[in-house]
C-alpha cells in the first residue's frame, strides 16, 4: 500500500513539474513578446524588415527595401541602459524619379541611441532619449540624401497586461554633405499600439509619419501587422506580415497600398 501511494505521489509530482515547466515556458514567451513590443527593451534582436511600395512618382515606379535593423543594449551603471538601434536599408527600385531606370544598393543609415532607465517610472512608463544620426552611405545618388544629419530622438510607452501603447519620434537636420542636394529637415512620428494574445501572437497598429519642413509635405503610411513568436531549436524567432496604406504622400512618393514582412532573430540573455 505504501509503495502504491509512493508511485502515485511520484506520478503526480512529475505531472506537476511538467505543468509548471510548460507554464513557465509560456510566461517566458509572453515576456519575450512584450519585450519585442518595447523599442528600448534590453534585448538583442536583429529584425530584417522587407517593404514593398509602388505607384511612385510620375512613371509609377516601384521600390523594394530590406531594412536590416540590429538592436543592441548596453548596461550603463546600475540604473541605465544604452540602446543602439541601427537601420541599414538595402534598396532595389525602378523609375522612382520619372523615367530614371533601375537602381540597387545601400541607402542611408539611420543610427539612434537611447538612454533608458532600467526600471519603469512609478506610473509604469518606459522611456528613452538620445541622439539620432543620418549617415550618407547610399551607393547611388537616387538611393539617399548625400547629406550628414543629426538630431534628437525619444520614445515613451506603457505596457499594461497584454497591451503596449506609446510613441517614438525623432527630428533630423542636415549639417554637411553635397551642396547641390536639398537640406534635410524632417520630423518622424510613430505612435503605436499592440496587443499580445496567450499564444504569443501580436497584433499591431501604427503609423510611420514624416513631415518634411523643407517642402512642407507629409508622408503618412498607416500600418497593420500581425506577428507570431516561435522557437526553432533553441533560437526564438518572430515572423511578421502586414499591409500599409499611404493616407498622405507627396506626388513624388508612393501611393495606395504596400506590404511588409519581417523576420526577427532574438538573442535573449
């Protein structure tokens, strides 16, 4: 009788251990999805973001862009993190400036650095501020600005349960570069909201609006995307697909609908 009770206890303990491990894995996955929704999370990630747009300019040109966007956090003392966010675009386009033919290569790099407290504020706000830089790394004059630029950037958000909402902004002024090219004086605004389900599926809605103070024109793409966090072997990945609509765009910019697909490599500590 005691042996039977012992076996029953061992089986019950084994099931309890399995359920606890499964719950812990689910919680870890949910926390990882929440970190991905936070632009200044202390998480190493490498999003590879593909965007497609068409109906660009007078010749109805088209453009495909693969943005390689490594995010690397650094600990600065006991209370602060420095988050490095880099955007390196690889571009292929055709007839985006009238009958301008095809170009392919690198675009200009945008490098942001956010100083962010390791702990949220008493009200639960997560924030970061720092500089942003524009580097004229384009391999063709039609792929970039040929200007050096810099300015401030900031982000603020709140994560409550499965919801994340906030905004990211920057402003870049050019200070050097080819004199024949237009000056860069642009404000970027990205309000965002996302919801994470128990299956680690994330639904996000945001804009990536830019106001060009030189030409006094808005570019306003509205994005809706869905992301799924998975694990392949020991490597966690997030896959994202979605669409965007250009609610406002200059005559030389894209029109109508476009698409986005992202694969994000994750390296949690």
